[in-house]
C-alpha cells in the first residue's frame, strides 16, 4: 500500500506539470504589456504590475513596493525609455540582477514617428486631403516602410506601440521566447499560451475592423496624440489632439486652434481620457456641435489581467463607434 501511495503521489505531481515547476519572478511596467505577459504565463505564474490602478506612466512616481518587486525580479518587461521614463534609474539601481526586456526593440514592430505642431500639421492637410494622406499612411504601415526606424533615438517615435494588434503579436512572440529561455521547465505551457494569444489577437483585429467600418471616415479630436497606431491600422480619421504630450497642458493659443478645428469639423467628437483634466474638452467644444466621449489608451479604468488587452482595444473601438455614429 505504501508503494501504491508513493506511485499515486508521483503520478499526481507529474500530472500537474508544467505548472508544478516554480515560475520566475516577473515584473511588468504597464497594464497593456502586463496583460500580454499574464496571458502567456497563464497557469504557470502571475507577473507583478508597477503602474497599477488609474495611474499613468506619463506621471507615475515609484512606490516602495515597486522597488521591492524590482529587487526580487528575475525578468522585467517594459516598453522602453520613451514610455516609462520614470523606470530608467530604478532599473539600473534595483534590477541589476534581472534580465530587462525592452519591448520597443523587438523585431517586427511597426514604429511611427511623433507628429508635431498644431493639430498634426505634418498629417492633416484639410478634410479632402486628410483622407488621401490618411490612407497613404496606412499603406506605408501595412507595407512595412515604417517598420524600421533605427535611425531615430528613443524619443523619435511614438511608444504607444500596443495600439496596433500586429505590434502586440510581435511583442507576444518576444515575451514567449524570453520566458521559455528563462524557464525551460514550463516551456510547453508558455508556447501553448502564446499560440492561443496570437489566435485571439487575430480575431480581435478582424472584430475591430468590422466595428469601425461604418464610422471610419468621420473625423474626431483626441486628448493627446496617443492613437497613431490604432489610426493607421483601422483607417480612422483623427483630425488633431488637444495636447501633444499629457505631461504638458496646452496653452490658450493651442486651445484656440483646437476650438477652431472642432468648429470647422461640425458635428464631430472630442475624446477625453480618464487620467487627465476633462474641463479642457468642455472648453474646446463650447459653442460647437461637437459631442464628447472618453478613450482609455493606457487602460486606467480596466482591471489588470490577461483579458485587459482585449477589453482595452474593444473599448476604444466601441467608444469611437458610439460617439461618431450619433446623428448618422
């Protein structure tokens, strides 16, 4: 009986594999990336998140618990210098024993340069030309001509990379590769989860394309220029932003420019973001026919976890469709 019990115990332990093997300590910077890592680690372990709750990486301040997590970490995933500037010093000071994975450097990413000035002066050429330039930009992103921007420094491109699902897939491939390399005992689980995630992202991409098809030509204004990747992937018509960077609130001149833009567009939508001052949206829409909505590109209002990436992307698409389809 004793030997039978031992045999049963051994087979039970074997049946629990690969999750029976201890997972590495993994720390992730922001919610959208954490969601991808959590999906690939499903059934093996749970990565820790630094920028939690409604916080924004643009204005985040490290807490003692974050420092402790970095000190214990085996792996750290972050987008990079252009997105989580607050992490640069802590990574070198606290996570010196960890493998740090900078996802803005992974192969296969589409990278788009920052747009500067006015209401996207480099992008917006009036309503008729906007559509032509917009489609041309999308073709370039699809064709890969934007895919290699190695000649730019870290501040030279927009780091909201996850808002193109094709970039999410490229990052997922790298996340899986790093986890398999760091934890070969759980390789089969990471690979199965990674394959499932790619299939889910492809389905999400098709779903969002269908959701936005009826409204993709209706121009709208966003709070800050965070949506280039979403715009290029789905051909939506973003006409400008209230502020280029959320760390810097716009002055009276820029607010006047955007107000004029909103007035000229007629019954458009102006989208706020949950972490930033909503009164600015009221100011730029005052006296116009514009409607207001909210977009959440960094997932401030979503619960962290494997499902967050999909909720975030669906949320952007449904908010755009809901506001832009009014009055159609």
